[in-house]
């Protein structure tokens, strides 16, 4: 059996929504180069809808595929739906990931949340901080925090 | 282009000559060499003959060759045997290096739990250690020095003869993991003062699951596998005659063609190194002179190794990387960390290891494929954007 599902390989080989959005309404970057994965999400938000989304990723095959799939899942959705996206949903949409690659899908979920948080901050929108990951001590990279 | 195999440090394709030599021992000469009847005795003859041939290639006596299941077992047995000898004399200190194969490092870790003190010598940025470092590390209670002949990831060749001289002078057992060296460079256990040496057939076109340990006369071995009296009681289990025959034939073939192959490989290797060096912000890992003719190892800033491998595989190129994501652990290769590559850089590593079957055409294709894939991945890398925009400083200039 191959390491990755057909779906993962498809999104890895032909990633959707790669790139940047100039003057994005929200930007979220998570992970660090030390642990080998960095994901950056750019959002364009219009009337509470994710009008456009782009990503840049430094990482393995599953990191790139997770970014691609996650952006596909939230594109055109209301912000509230994007906020509710879980890494589990990303993994399911990819027909699964190997156990030691699950952290890549977590990064995708967190990058989106961070981009939305950035949008809220920039626009002075009140929000519930507990809904967002605390990147100062994020679990999957703290092993390298030094 | 058809498949281009550039992962010969992981394993090699079997030699046709070796396969041919092995076949009769799976067919009509299937006897157990411990049996007294003629079919068993024919197998025993093949065993003796193979042992003699391998000993000749290493420059030792056939009684000094022990067959094992491969490099890992040889490393384990060599180290544990030396530790047993040391312990009896109250010597519980071992000198090795930070970039050994895990077969060595994990065995040393185990000994540490049994009260041994382990000194792992730091490796230079060029991937080399010096005989001076070894000399300085040896203490009155040192029972073993274990230094690999050639590194499996970055291909650097260590000053084995000089280290051997020092160990001999100091009366310390010297073991070398020569798994990547045997069949590729001239190894002579007498000239190089080697007391124990590990080798593995599948790295020189023999079959997997077979290897040998050379042990100098007078050094008692501890057996890891108890049972019958095979291998002079030091390694129980009916001998894998076909694999042993194949190993001897493959080694003979490799040694007979070594000059010719080295010339060809060195040219291909240098072509590959020159080609990949033109990629901006890339760096060769390991000294460019003191390295195996088969090994090319690079780090590319701003990208991650696994995605590089997957995309190269799509282009028909089989390669390897020391990135964390390819190893299934959080950390990138300990070898790259040992030569001072920081995590960020070590994740972007690529290892290409050649065999004499590779062609110039394949190398040219590989260089352009790597260039293309690196540029593509950098194009979607947020780190690369920050580097290019001057938000972050390049580590590889
Ligand atoms: C330097 C080194 N030592 C030991 C080994 C282990 O050899 P084997 O696979 O035969 O157990 C390898 C192969 O991966 C190696 O490259
Ligand atoms: Zn990853």
C-alpha cells in the first residue's frame, strides 16, 4: 500500500488555491521551520463569506495536501463555517492520513482559525478568544521550543 | 524517461552473476552444511569457499569471518562483544561518533543503561572526524573505539588507517561499520589495523538479510543467538547458503571492477554535484574529496524533503531525504544535525546515491528535474517568500 491515499496525492500534485492575496483581510501563519511544516493562509472576506482563500506551505506531502483540501472546504462558506472546520473533517475529505501525519491537518485547521482571528482583530470585531489556538504553546511544535 | 534509481545507499539491485551463482543452492544443492551426506557436504564446501573468498577481499584469514544477517547484527555483535571483554577488565568506556548508523548508536545507548560511559565524538562541518580526536578521547578504561568507515547519508570517508594505528598503539579494540564502504572502496583490515568490521551484502549488489563480521584472531565473541554450533558456536542457526554464496560472488565482482567503477562513478557524482550546486541557496553535505564515489547529499533552503522526494518520484527518480517527515519522527536526520545543519535546513535535504549502472543522460535529467522541483516548491513556500523579501536572512548564502 502506498503511503498516501489517491486523494492526498491528487491534492499534493495539483494543489488548489496556492498563492497569496494582496491586501488580504486576514492572514494566519502556524508551525515553524524547526519541526518541518509552516502553513500560511490568506483570506478575502466579503459580507461574512470567505470570498477567496490562498495558501503557502513549507512542508511534506500531507501538509501541502491538507492546506489544499482545507482551503477548498472553506471557500465560499460563511466565516462561522470556516471557524468550525476541524482537522478531522480535513482528514476525512482526504480519505485519511497516516497516523504520524495527522499533525499536518491540525496545522491547516489552526492556520485558518488564526487568519480569521487576524480578520477580527484588524476590524475590531468582538470574538471569543477561547475558540482559537494558543500558538505560544502549541502542542505539536513545543517539542522543539527550546 | 524510465525509472532512475538513485538510492543505492538504501539498497542495491542484485548482481546477475550473484543471482546465477545462488540458484543451484536453492535448487539441487539444498543441503544443510552441518549434514554428513553428500548434498550437505556440497553446501558445506560452498560455505567454506565463500568464506575464503570474502576473507581474501578483506585481507584476513577465513577463520576471522563470521556470517550474520547483515550490517545491523554485525554492529550489535561487535559492540556487545567488545563491551563484554571490557567489563571483565573493569573497562567500561567506549568512544564512537555522533553520526554513526542507528545500529551502532542504539546498541551504545543500551550499554549506557548497563553502566557504560559513551563518548560520541563531534563531527566537523565537513562530516569528518580526526585521529587526533580519537587519540584524545581514549582513556585507560576505554574498551572500544567504533568509527564508521563511510557515512551512509553524506558519504564521507573517515581516516580509518590512522585511527586504527592509534587504537593498536593504545591497545584498544577498533571496530568499524564498513557497510557503506565494502565493495566501493579498498578495505584492508591488516593495513588499516582494524580489529572488527561490519559489512552487508545488499549494499554491494548481494542479497538482503546477509552480512559478515570480521573479527581479528584472539578477540572472543559473545553470541547474540544461542543454539547450534554453527559459526564456531558464535552465531547459531542453519547458514543461509544461497545468500552467502551470492555475497561472495557480488563482493568479488565489485572488487574486480572497482577501479573502473570508481572512475565512472566519480565522474557522474561530480557532474551531479556541479549541476545541483548551481541551484541558489543550496549546499553540499560532507567533504567533496573524502567521500564515496557514489554519494551526493544536498540541502536546499526553503523547502521540505518529503515533498521533494514525492515529486521526484513522479518524474521517475528514486531518491532519499533526511527530513523528519520521511523518517516518521519529529527530528530530521541526526547525521545532518551532527554536521551542524540547523533543523530548518536539515528538513530540506536530498540524498542521491549512484551505482555503476547509472548513465550521464540520467544524471543530466536528474539535475534538471531537481532544479524544476526545488523552484516549484520554493514558489509555494512561505519561508522562501520571507527569505526573498528580506524578512528573514538566508542561512545558506
Ligand atoms: C552504515 C550502515 N550501517 C548499518 C546498516 C544496516 O545494515 P543492514 O540493513 O544490513 O542491517 C546500514 C544500512 O542501512 C548502513 O548504511
Ligand atoms: Zn509533515
